[in-house]
């Protein structure tokens, strides 16, 4: 048996992709190890949103190289995720596939598949010859063929793994299942590489998603999170021309969106308790999805809604198609209906041309919107993006760092204020994981809570608790008997 080690960077989408990789490898000739030095194959499922995650990937590759040289090993490195634009192989594998003609007849190696038999991805020269192959997750059907070609032995032949969207996930936490509903992105935000690495939006059918949801609920999932970059544009790739108003950038009037239909179907599944989804793009948000949080009892009172900047000029430069005003109206609507409705967001600070005044405006957004959580990222140029080609990275690292600290302080103020609203309330939590002597879980509005383990309880239980104290971002609670 060969061993693999996988490290996942970034968001829920990458985590779901890693679960697909786990399923595929474990059904093939591999077993998982948590010690990368014992692995035959190291997989880095990358994210390009933050520079520090990219730096970590390069650092890891160097460590593998050192380990191989020091101990005469041949740990292979596969990079996937958002840093990869093209599937391909290290040049050393491009020439030696004819090394043993007799053996080559018995195994199904790569030959003329130009799409993969190349080393065009710009990552190869950046990895100092250590990177063995890049494989876009959407090309997962080539994994066995690539490994066979590199390892020079038949790995597996299983056509069940041929379709990325249909291949299944091996869920690490069965009580909470993520389900991928789309792939790709058509938005081309100027700072983002995803449309180039993941391609055009492609949605799964409602029937497929519901079938998978029923399976995970049968296997004890109580919570489902629908994931992709832009979930509320679900199915636009099929219905777009007929029902999407290109000029105004929204669905036509009085049209029930496919995403709402999907939520309604999921809501009918017995024994499923909670439905969440991430990420939502404000310009694709529709009234029927906002209302789903209140009309459908399983859809939780939490929304991750990426603002990125308060300033409309910066938003335009980012090619974000919403305005702050519209964003604010939507969150006001949600909070008016339910003051405990949680909103989290993403902010990029220090984007090209962001003046002190513009940054002050973003600070104001923190005060006005009272976010429950914010992922603050310092802008860093991503090669191949529109912003890299058109806009100078003209805010110094020092200023970005100062702004980042200021926003984090603002965030703590906002979170503390929001969490205080929860004090002494009775809430339902789904116990989801444990660490040392504590259980952790989340309320329906996505607040993380913890308490001392009780022998009568276990992961998967939903219990009623009274929130009794705050610990920065986390709530402490007591059981309500
Ligand atoms: S919506 Fe924008 S930020 Fe999100 S993945 Fe698509 S291009 Fe990137």
C-alpha cells in the first residue's frame, strides 16, 4: 500500500475537494498518513487568496526536497487547488515513458494526451524542479493515469472517478456534510484567479444534489452546507439566457430562482435539521433567497456575504457588481426580521488606489453593518489576474499592515457587541467536535460555543443550552435540562 498526506489551504470549497481526493485515493491503492515524511505522495490543495498560504506551499516543497535528498526518498509532490491553471507533469516524466517497452505494453501510461502531457503550468519553474505534477481538481479523471505514468505501475482503473462533480466525498465530520453544487466562476473579479483556474460556472442538477443530500442524511448528517464560489447563481449557466437579465445583472422579475427551488427541495428531507450555504455574491442575491431564511425552517439564520470594500469606486475597480448601499439594504432586511441574524463577510484592504479616506469608509462599514465575523485580507497581487495587469500595487505593506490591525480591532468590537445579544438566551447547538475535555458546536446562527464534556452526550447530539459567558469570539454555555 502506498501512503499519501494531504494538506488543505483556504475555504470550504477546498476542504470539500480534499474530501473527494480522500475518497478516490482510499478506494485506490493508497492509505492516508498524518506524517508527511512517511508519505509516498504529498498533496497540497492550495488557495491563492492569501500570500502566506502560497508562501507555505513553497516552503513545504523545499522541505520535501530536503527530506528526499537527506534520506534518499522519492516523496512525490502533487499541487492542486487554486494555484494551478493547467494539468501537467514535471519535464522528467515527459521523455521517459518509453523506458521499458515490454512493461509499457502492460500498463496504461500517458502518451499522446496533449492536454496533460505537458509542463505548461507556470508553477513548474517556480518549484525548483521539485513539483512532480499539477492536476486541476476538475481533471481528476486523469489522476490514476498520471500516477501510473509516474510510478510505472498500474494504480487503478475505476471509471466511477471520471466526473469531478459526480465523484463522492469522504466526509471527515459526518454530522456536517458539505455538498458541492457547482464548479467554476464567471465573475472575473479583477483580483481573483479562480475563473482562470476553475473555468466557467457549471452547475449540478437538483436531482443529483438531492440524491447526495438524502445519502448523507441517511449516514447521520444533521447539517448540510451547500458550497461553491457563488451559490446563488446556481443553474444560471443553464437558464441564464432565458431568465437572466444581462443588462441589469439580475434574474427577471417574479422568477423563482433555481437556488430557491433547491433549498425548498432540501427543506423537505426528513431528519435533516440545518441547511447553510456559502459563498453568496451580493450582486446575485435575490429576494426569494433572502426570504428562504425565514420561510424554510431548516435554512439557518446566517449568511456569508462578501462585501470586499465599502467604497463603490474600489468595488468597481475590483469588478464587483454590487454597491455598498444595496449590500446594506439586504443585511438590514435580514436583521430587521431577525436581530440575531448573523452576517460574516470578506474584506480586501489595501487594494490598488485605496486612499486613507476610502479606508476610513470601510471602517465605517464595520460600525454600520455590525458583522458577526470578517475575514480581513491584505491585498496581494495574483499573477495572471486583471488587477495584476492593469493596476499598480501602490499601497505599502506597512500601510496594509496598519489597516489590517485597525480592522481587526474593529472586528473584535463588533463581534463582542453582537455576541452580547446572545447572552442568557437559550439556543440549540449541534455538537460537532471535541478537543481535550471540551465539546464544540455551533448555534443555528453560526456562533461557536464550547462546554465541558458530559458523559451522557456525544458528537451529533443537538442540545439546548443557555449562553452564559463570552470568550472573545467563542461563547460559553450551560446545558438546559
Ligand atoms: S466571485 Fe469573484 S472573488 Fe469569488 S471566485 Fe469568482 S471571481 Fe473570485
